[in-house]
C-alpha cells in the first residue's frame, strides 16, 4: 500500500506530488543531483498500489494516488520546459560561454556531434541524451550555444521528455504491480532507470563525429 512507501507516503498521495515532480524535473537540468527520477518512480509505484488487487476487489480506485497519465504528462512537460530554459540561456550566452565550451573537450565534442545530427534530422541523439547522466544539460546547452533553430531542437526535446517520463512511470507502475508498493519495487525500478542511463551514456560515447561518419 501507499503507506508502505515510508515517510514520504503522505506526500506521494497528495495532489502536491505533481507540483513537486514538475519542479524537480524542471530544475534538474541545472542541478542534475535532484532526485527527479526517484520522485517519478515513487509516485508511479504509489499509483500501482491504488490499482492493484485490493482496489480491484473493492471495485474502486482510490482518489489519493497519482494518476499515471497525469504524472507522465507532468514530467514530460517539465522536461521540455527545462530544456528550453537552458537552450534560451545558452543562445544568449555570448563570447564568455563560447570560450567556456571551447575549453571543455566534452562540450566541444558534443557540439560537433549534435550539430551534425540535428542538421541531418537525426535528433535521436537528443532522445538518447535524456537518459544519460547530465546528458540533457549538455545537449540543451550545446544546441543553444550553436544557435540551432528551435524547430530542429524542440520536437526532439519533446520526444525525449515524453520517452523518459513514460519509461520512468512504467518502471514504477509495473514494478509496483509485480512487487507491491514497497521500497523493493521502487529500488528495482531505479536500478533499471540507472541502467538505461548507463547504456545511453555508453551509446553516446560510441557515436561517431561528423568527420568520422563521412
């Protein structure tokens, strides 16, 4: 049950969980240490408790658990808004930001790869980066600094946010269905989320530079 999720159970079962998830997802592009994935998975695990066997036997779904569709849309929207905030800030960054990127091998490499990928319509790199640790921050920063057109970046950002949100909610929800609304279910789901992040980071490192692909 929702109560077994521990000390944050009352918050998870409150309408404020949507606001907390939105703020966490919105801001974790600036502070990647924020536990936005943990919040989304925990809320989805609580949603599973409300639609489990006990609720079905009672013939109703409790009103004090998060709605998974609303939770997914909330997380996805906040993800896109965060991307756009960094994109616009980087667009207006000026010479100082350009010099900072030029001094960073990681950002310079990302700029080369992302610029080529967006120009070719291959913005799947943006989606992949959403799952990698700090990848979302790097991609949004580079897209803005490189002055990529918004129509090249925004659709991929929206797809990335929706894919990440749907995956995170699905992990928490189905983990809760199979293992019960416990910390074990949330923990297993988080391991799967971090595993996807590690896989995405590996695939991003394997992406060839434009000069290598030609």
